[in-house]
């Protein structure tokens, strides 16, 4: 386990340096150049990928993650989801702090294994729900009050990468996490209805889910990875205001009404929120390192990652039941 004398000289590595993991490696390399950490290296099962990203980041390369056990204090895991549990538990059990990309795991049982491994050693476990660190969300979060209804669209062209999970675990999970976080982690989901279909792959490529919470809040979420354009927009209504959040353009605004205005149209005001345009992944990694150094709870805990996976599984079960009724 990382001890006090090492707490300000953390040794870090990036495991899985494909489309997303390579950006973890880049940020760790930058943090190492700034003197924040020691960057031990990158690891990828593909030798060519590992070598290229290692060269880009000026660090050693590995092809077997087991070779890093005992040599690091912190790892980012951005490997295929089916490997998250095995790799994370191996490091957590040795007291190594783990930042694992979303989705946390393929099942709730695997999430539980990871949470137990972290609890057993005292290591920090954080889940990479990146949109929480989007500058637009950061600016908006203090303005959230009594949420009533969400309308969310997350659409992207078919990805040029491996498709180890369906669109719900791959794409929609960003918003399943966000709505639960915004409504409140102590508010239970009371009802889920969902539809979805495979179009290009053998997994669900497009889906829509209606999530109803015990307090009456409702979220309608559409996710697709077969679009012709990229859309990452959330709109929601709360008492006396309407909120627009665009993750792609990093835009957030709050439209509100002054009930004391002489005429409704005279009382409408639109507040475009000021954005601190920092790279979300940089903020996420820095926040994780801060939690380790300060002995604090990570910004996105294992329990929160588990909650998002649990809801995603529930959505997929609803989709499967609907497809069975349609006989498709």
C-alpha cells in the first residue's frame, strides 16, 4: 500500500492505451514533466500500440500489465470492459490506487468484487465518468436545484474502435451516471422503460430509456452510435428554470423567470454560464491524485460506478424484454 512518504511522489502507469487510454498516458506524461508524479510507463497488449504511445510520452512500454504490479502507486485502466475486474482487483489487492474507465465493469457482481478489493487494502477506486468534469457541467452543477424532467440526446457516428459493449454501457452510461448524480445518489430509480436495437453490430447500437425516480423526476435518454452527426446535449427543467447543457461545445445556460415581473415575457432571463475551458480528462486525473494525496474520497466512487452499471443492466433487461415481445 502507498505510504505517507510516497504520497507526494506517486508512481503512475496507463494500462490500455487505445483510443482513450492514450490520452491518459499523455496527461500522465505532462504531469510527470511538471513534477507532479513519476510516470512509470504505458502498457498495452498490442506491442506496436504500446511502443508508439510510449515513444510519444517519453516513457517505457509494457505488454503485460502484471509486470507493473509492485512498481506503481496509481494506474489508469482503459482496457476492454471485460478485463476491468481482473486487472483492477489485482492492483487494488496490492494497495495500488485505480482509476478505471467507464463502464466500471460488465456486471454488478464484478463491480462488487472491485469495491471489496479496494476496501480490503484501503486503496482508492475511482470510476472515469468523464462528463462530470466537462467544463460546462462543472459550471452548471451549482445551479442545479429541484430537477423535474430531463431530455437527453447522445449520438455519434459508428466508432472506429473495438465494440466490446453495447451502446447502453458504452455511450448511454455517461447520462445514466449524470442523471443519478444530479437528482441525488440517495434517490432510488422507481421505474425503467426502454427500447433498443442492433443495426450494424451484433449488439444494441441505438436505444431510448425512460428513467423515473422515486421523487418523481423523469429522464428520457436517447443514445445512438450510428448517427450522421455528433450530438451530446442535455436539457432539463427544474422549478422556475430551464437548463441547456452541450458537452460538445462546452456550453451551459440557465433560463429563468422572475415571477414578480409585470409580464411573463419581461421576466425571462437567459444566463449563459462562464466556462473554465480545462481538458476534462486532465481535471479528472488531477482530482483523483488530489484524493490520494489528501486522503479524501474520490470524486466518482466505486459505489457510484456500480450504481451506473446497475441501471445500465436494468435498461438492457428492459430492451431485451421489448425485443422479445416484438420477436426481433
